C-alpha cells in the first residue's frame, strides 16, 4: 500500500514530467527527487498511475509532438529533438505504436484548421492512446443470454486473482 506521503511525491514527479518533458529525465533522477529507490519509485508510480514512469513520459512527449507536427513548420527530426527524444528511430517507433501511423505520415495528413475548437478539447481527442500488444491478455467479453433463454438464478463469485486466468 502506498502511503499518502509517497502519493504526494509521486504526483510531484508526474507534474515534473508534464512540465519538463523536453528535458533529459530518467527514472533514477526522478526517484531521487521523490526520496525513493528507483525500483520502489517505478512500482509505486505504476500502481498509482497505471503505467511506468518511462511510458508516462513518452506519452507526454508524443502528445506534444503531435501538436508540433500538426503545425507543419518543423521537420520530424526537429520535432523529435524539441520534445526531448534523443533517437529519431526510438521516437518514430514509439510514435507509430501510440498513434498508429508514422510521424511523417501524421505530419503530411490534413488535420483541418481546428478553428473554433478550444485547445483543451483538441488535447483530449488527440491524446495518444496506449493499446495492449497483440497477444496480451484481455478480460473476456461480457456474455448476454440469447433472446428467450433463461437467465441463471444463481451466480458463483470467485476470489479475484491477479494477472491473466489460467490456460485451460
């Protein structure tokens, strides 16, 4: 269980990533600032925010890169370095993973002028969405009874187990 003090420190680290996304940030430096070991910081961050510190930072960088690419006045390489990435290959791979198309394809596509759309609304709809890798465990779909079929009269509740269900 994460203590309230740890949550405050984690929030400060997340705020720093939001603010300083273009700066060289690494987990050990963020962990030191949060007064935690790197391992404890990473585990606690993931438990609190649902993703690792690195994934969170890269999502912020890609989010900002999308805005810069939509402007169209910077090359993909310039955008890569402007958002704090140091490798064009890693940037392009992560961008494609999160956005579904390469940075150059995204830049060349018509995005409309966005006139009349508040920036806060545009940010929500253009935020990168992380999708699970193929083959990753996903919860089974909810099954509904066929029309006219009887619904069960009792439900068996099992104890929750972490991780994917056992393979049958």
